[in-house]
C-alpha cells in the first residue's frame, strides 16, 4: 500500500530507499493515532514532529497548517523530501538534533524511537526549546514501546500519562514545562584503545565498546600507508577510522553514516584524539556522494533499520562498497557468524577470504569487485 489516508486528505507515501517488492508500508497505526489525536484535540496548527520516518506525520500536518520535522536520520529526511515532491508539496522545515527551533510549535507529536537514550535526550531537548504548556503526544506500537515511559515523561516534562490503546498502538500525553527539569545523561563516554570516546544518544554501543567492534579491531589491515584513502562506512562513534589514523596518521579517512548523532560522535572523537587528521565526515546514504574511490572500506553493518530486522541494509552497503573501491582496494567487513554474509559477498567480489574470526564473529577481506573491466 502507498495510499495513506489521514484526517486532512490522502498522501502517496513510499519507504526510502526504494526496494523491489517492498511489502512494508511507510506508516503504521501509531502514525494514524497521532494524526487522529491532532485532529480531535489539537490546540493549534504549528506542529513539531519528531522521528517521522518518511513524512507520514509532517506531510499530513503540513496539509493542515505549518509543520516542522526533527530527527536524526538522513534517510528519513531524504524520504520525506522525495515523498513531498511525489505529492506536489513543499518539504516541511527540518532540524537536526540539538539545533534550535526556527518555529515556535503549538503542539508536538513524537513517534517513540527504538532507543530509550534518544527518547530521553529528545524529551530534555523539548523541555529546553519549547514554551510552557505546549501539548505533547507520543505514540508507538505496543510491541515496540519501552517500559516505564510515563516515569520518563514525569522526569523530563514534569507530567505525563498513558492513554487508550488503538489497533495495537498506544498513546501518551504530556505538556511542556518551559524549562529543563532533568538533564539527560548523554552524550555518554566509553573506554577504547585510543582513550575515551563520546557517544551521543541513540548511537550504537552506548555504554561500552561492543564485542563486534573489539573483534574487528583485532583483525584490521596492518599495511595502512599515509597515502591510503579509507572509508569508515557506518562509522558510529568512529572507532574504526580512529584505528586507521592511529596506525598511519597521514592516511585520509572519510567517516560515513546516515545518523547525524553518529557522525557528530565521530567528529568529536577525531577532534579529541587526532585533531590534525586528514578526515572528512559524510552524512548521507552510505558511500553515495562520499567521494572515492577508496583503497580500504571498513564496515560493521547493522542488521536492523529501526524496528525492521534483516540484511537489506548490509546488502545495500555491500553493493555501494563494490562500486566505490579502487582497482586494488579492499572491503573488510565483520558480521555475526550466523548471518552468512559471505554468500552475498561472493556474488559481488571475486575474492572473499576470512581475515579473522572467533566463536561469534567472522571478518572477511573482499577484493576484485565483479563486473569490473578485465574480470570474469
């Protein structure tokens, strides 16, 4: 389905990036519930929407009044912009996390994110950046909601309550305090071989360096030279790129992520540990628009996109890596052993070798992308 009916009209919405035979739609009943609540109980027409993945909330709200969308995901921003164009609408204003608002909202709708840390940070941001007594409605699907959500609302906004469920979605409501009541404990700091790393809210590995990263660090290439062009793809806090800079301070590292907060974490960590590094930071869809070709691409791919679990993100990044390697370049990738990434990688690369492993993870070194001139 691509036709999304809401209280003020109908939109054609698609998930982005587009996938063949995508069985998932670009909205859920939590989106419906929030828009129905705005229509029934709204107290204005200037609506701030948080965590709106493909524009279901902001584009619908823009057909009723003024809409401002705020989120961490570049893909969410791009998807909203494309869906706006499809529907002949101007894209709603967008702001990234931690930025000040250009519009004072009359009402706020928040799609509850997967990360509780991100939710806490956003509630703190709302308290600091909006006037007193603005209504806030939050919603999510029952199976995805965190426990103790009402106490979080009470901590950061000073009030909050759970409301009725509807079609497996749940609504929560609160009102803004007009001032910060409690400071979110983010960004957090974790230990690494290179010293303390900053990790902003919602970025993977919030409390400690994850076991996959530790395994990957043990099996990185040893022959890094000052003239190498390296991409830390899906960089998160930037620890892999920092390892390359530590091995060869003169190499050129491009940190790539679609999360604004992840890239901000990497930027701060590079400034702290390698302030004179030849580093670039690319916010976007993987390696698209990141430059290249690259002599080395490092990738620890996610196996989920929001609440959707699967290897579709990894497959897209593998393809991008195969298209962005220099002729003698290498993709080095880590994955959980049970995911069997090697079968996908062997379709894209002539050479796929195990560079290291333990009981849980396998690291592959991939060379010679298929389809290049002179290759079978």
